[in-house]
């Protein structure tokens, strides 16, 4: 009898093990994520109470202070290209502004940056190492897009020392689930409101933050700030729509009185003046200058993406002590652009035309500057 009972117990345990294995296979044995939300009395949540959808602070028709009308993309002697405005390297002599912020900035390509602080914290903005998440990457290529060249992805040692990963919004060129799995659950993940349910499961520590909310990593204060954009992440457009279900953020780092602003994808709006009024003049501004042009929908693209001249005006309103542009480059997807470096050509042209007062510092992918 004892032998029979032992046999039955063993059989039951084998069945339980098999059930657990099947369950783990179906769910990838994932540990639930830890999600918290920061939205206090000083925060702003721009959401339609009837639809539950997020919206921009300043909606409606836009008036742009400056618009390049003609000859917007002349060749520049410091931009060395294989073909006009494509496959380029910026080789101009640059003078670093006399700052002592303690921030070291490395541009990985498109919107991805690694920023290190004076006191040893390391943060990662919008990391996307190669393509879009599957299967959208294949669909994009079949629809007439192309695969980008991989960006200047950090080495293993750098990735192991990342303290925080910050996302501006859920669009595929800014948020990649495959890269989250590579980064693992050691860093803290900071995201706009509503975005946590887009993460893969795996025990990730995710904090959703409303506009003007703040948190800290040791003595590094991180502020979530407004952007003028939108969100969606659909596999089958028009069948399942999730437009503006999640919010979108810019980010502001603050340490020892020094500030660094990452605008995220954004159009030109009064929110730049609001940020300056709330936090004062900004030391380093990482500003988008691309994805504003599309031959069939130029106004729509510009509404949610700054042109180079919009970015210069925004940086002036923020009173940035140096502006570092992004969005162009050999590892961009060229979405809504003439070519890989057309936006940078236009920036260099308009910088001179506008006599812009904000110092520029131009990076090629993989380059680093300490300011």
C-alpha cells in the first residue's frame, strides 16, 4: 500500500510539473511587473474624462514663428556626404560651450542617448538598438520602408550599469520590447501615464509619471514634463485602434543645479515656455529636428514633430546653454524626411539665417561629449 501511495504521489507530482511547464511555456514563466504611478497635486494630467484619452496641452491650429520656404537644404562644407544629404558625417570644428554641468552625453542614433552624471548615475533615453519590434519591422519594409543600419548600441559593461531607462512614448522607433528584455530588470523604468501595460512581463520595475511629477535616483532628480505629440501602437490599423490611450513625456534631469532636457518627439507648442518658466534656463537641450516632412501630409507631420527652425525657436524659449540635435543620421529610419541628413542640412542653414543665439553642438552617431 505504501508503495502504491508513493507511486500515486509521484504520478500526481509529475502531472503538476507538466501543468506548470505548459503554463510557463505559454506565459514564458514571466514574473509580474511592479508598477507604480506618480501624480501629485502639482502634476498635470491632460486627459478627456469622457473618452479616457490623453491630449496635448495646447490643441488647435499652430502659428510657427519661422518657416523655411525655399532653398532649405543647401550643401554645407562641414557635412561630408556620399550622396546629397545622405550617408554623411559632420566634420566641422566645434567649440564646447564653457559649461561644467557634469553630464556626459553619448548619442546612440535616432532618439537614443546614454547620459552619465557627475555623481555616477547612468540613464538611457528611448533605447532602440536595431529595428522595430516584430512583426511591424517586416510590415514596414514590405510597405516600402527599409531596415535601418543598427545604431551605436552601448557595450555590455555600460548596459550593466544603467540605473534608469526613460521612454518618451510608445511609438515603435522609441520603445522596443526586445531591447527591454536585453536590458533586464536591474534598471528602473520610467514612462508616461498608461504605458506600463505595453511592457513585456518579467519583473520590471516601472514607474508611470504625470507631467510635472518628479522622482529621484540618489541625488539625481528626474522630472516628467509635457511634450506635444500623440501615441498609438497598433498591429492592424483601423481594426484595433489605441490612439492616445497612453500619454507622452519629455524629461528633465537635475543635479547640483545643472539641468538636461530631453524633449522626446514633439511639435512646437507653448509647453516649451511653460517648462522654462517652471524650471528656469536649461543647460543642455537634446532637441528633435526630423520627421517633420511628408509629401502627402506635411502639415500633419509638422504638427507633432519640430522642424529644425521650430527646434531652434524652442531652444531659445528654453534659454538652452547648448542644443544637441537628434533624429537625423545614418541609423535613422528616414520616416518623414527627404534623406538621412536633410534635417541637419536644414538646421545648419536655418541656424545661420535666423542668427540663432543658442550654441549648437553636432554629434555623429556613437560620439560623446562632456559638458
